[in-house]
């Protein structure tokens, strides 16, 4: 497969957007200063915590694959 320069530019743009959204998602805090992961852990929501780590793993894989 040949990646053309414009295709690579589009890909880089997508990676940058995903990276920004990922960081916003991870670092989002509520009015009490807690993240979604902190809330899920405190409330014992095991399935939510597992889902959170699946999402994190997906984003990390996508970013590593893109670079």
C-alpha cells in the first residue's frame, strides 16, 4: 500500500484529534475535582472501570500504531 502525502497529512490530523480527545476524556473532572475513573472506583462500578481501561487501551494502541 502506498500512502500519498495528502493521505499522510489527513492521517496525522486524525491522530492529533484523537490524541486531544483522549486527553480531554482522561483528564475531565467534575465539580468536586474527581475524574470518571475515580468516581467509578469509589462507587465499586467494576464493569465501568473495565470499560474505561478498554477505552484507554484502544486509544493507546491507536496512537502507537499511528506513529
